[in-house]
């Protein structure tokens, strides 16, 4: 027998974007249903590294990052052009001076359960089949699951990841003029599991070809490290690369004592697509808002998505709370249509610069020149770290901050 459940807002997907949205909606007193197709604990393909931008969002939500399992790091250790450079996270008023690592196996569960404590109704094992559309207005009224149950609300939030079947069912196609990436990663038992720097390798060689992307080694602190590669579709060899085999070959060149070998692997190589630079728009349409990967909110510079997922969730929740407080449908719509504009104003210019960047490094000559001539200059690399991780103070920052902020403001919104 099928059921119908009702709430003020239906949030589809309990990843970082969905759980953050639901948390802030419930904080404001709204009735929220958070639907997750899997059951926790469940894994997601990710580097597990959290820059200070993501840490800020966790602190804002009241997540206990001093609890066991959260591994702090001081900054980024970069390899490239024969150089090794340790760059501490910048000291800023706007962001904490440390990063974190937490495996996605329980990271998402922590956020979802934290949202639950605020009054969110979390429903696991709910595989959403599609939207319920009002034939008269063409607006979404809710969603159905594979069993035929209905979940109806005043608004729906699509937080169902890069594949976002709900957005596709609502007619939203991805933009082909936006970069896409692919990430592959594997966990290894290693003595390097509690490194206090996250590591980034800027030169990815496939035979004699230099590919646009980077490798990483992030210590998880539980005896394992997350080792992976992120590649961009701006390279001619993007379609013709076996990423899983490439990761194995890359690991085989690492020092033997790091144990990045088959014998010490704790599971298979797994991969996922990375939708970047607002590759699915509009972020609001006909009663539905897109947050996180569903709206292509991954940073083209570094493949980071958790911070933007959480930020977009917070922004979406603020807009929804204000909209639902308006007395008429027309007034609500006026507020809701501000959501895409707010996102573009917040991240649009920066993501546009990121698109230019990934197009440039699609040429291996540019990447080789950048690593050979940039890495030996620590001041330039500190600027690069701020740019790639989007870590600046909007007011009262240093000269680097002012340059990056001015570039982001001057660039057309993505």
C-alpha cells in the first residue's frame, strides 16, 4: 500500500548539500523531509580532504570537529617540476587556518544525523523515481519513489548529485561549455596516514604525456590514506585514458615504504565524474532549487565540491525561508528567482576564471611551464594557493586577496 507524506520542503539527497539545506530549513522552523536513496553508512567517491572553506561551514553548523575521527592539517604540500613546497593555509579573518580530512564513509552520515537533531525527518532507502508535476502550472509538487509513495511539499530541493535524475526529469540539461572532471581514488594502509599536510602532485604523466589535473595523498588518520587523481576534460587524451590503470601506475612510482601497492590496498579503485563551474542551470525553476553537484557547483581550479555544496545549501535555505514567509505566490516567486542571482554574485566570476584556467592547462606546454617556473617561487605559490582554494578576506585582506577579489568581481558570472 502506497503512502503520501507532506512537508514544507522536500530535499532529495542526503549528501553535504542536502543535509546542510535541511539543517538550516529546520533551524528556521520549517517541516523538512530529507530523502536518501542509500542507507547509512554509505561511501562516496571523494578525496576526503576539506580545505578551510569547508571547515568554516562545518563550524557554522555546529559539527563537533574535535571529536575522534577528524584529522587536522596545516596546509598543502605541493610536488612538481622537481620541487617540493609546503604551503600553510593562509591566516585569514574569514576562514580558519586549518583543514580537515574525514572519510565520506561516515562524513555524510554525521551531517545527516546532525540535521535530524534539529527536527529534519531523514528517510533512508527512498529511491526517488521522478517529480510530481502540476499539469495546470507545470510546477513540481513533490516526488514519487520507486514503490509509488508520494512526498509532497511547497518546494523541492534537488541535492541528488552530479547525475541528478530529478533535474533531468524537470528538463534541465548540463551545459557542454563547462568543464568536467573525473576523479579516481583508492585507500591504502600506509605509515603516512597521519600526515599533517595534504599533498598535491601537480604533474600527472601518462607515459610521455603530461595530463591536466593533479594527484593527491590525504592521510585519513585511521591507518589509511586516500590516494587519487583528478583529471580534466580539457585534455585531448581525456576520453582515451584508463584512469584506474593510470592510478595504479602512478602509485607504483611512489616510494616502496609508503605501501601504495596492491598488497596494502583496502578496496578497489573507484571513480566519479565532477560537474564543474555551474554546468547545470537555472538553479531555480518551477518550484525546484538545485544545490551542490546537482547544480555543477564544483570548483574548476581544484575539484573541490563539499564547501560549495554546503554554501549553496545554506544560501538556498535562506532564500526558501524568506520566500515561504511571503503571503502570495507571486511574492514567493520573486524571492525564489533571486537564488540563481545570489549564486552567480557569490561564485560566478570566480568560476569563470576557473574555466579559463582549466582551458589553459589543457595544453600540456602551459602546465609544464607553470610547474617548472612557478613552484620555485614561494610567494607566487602562496598566491596560487589562495586562488585555487578560493581563500581570501573580502575586506581588509592583503594585496593577494585584493587582486583575486578584483579578478572575481571583474569576470562575467558563470
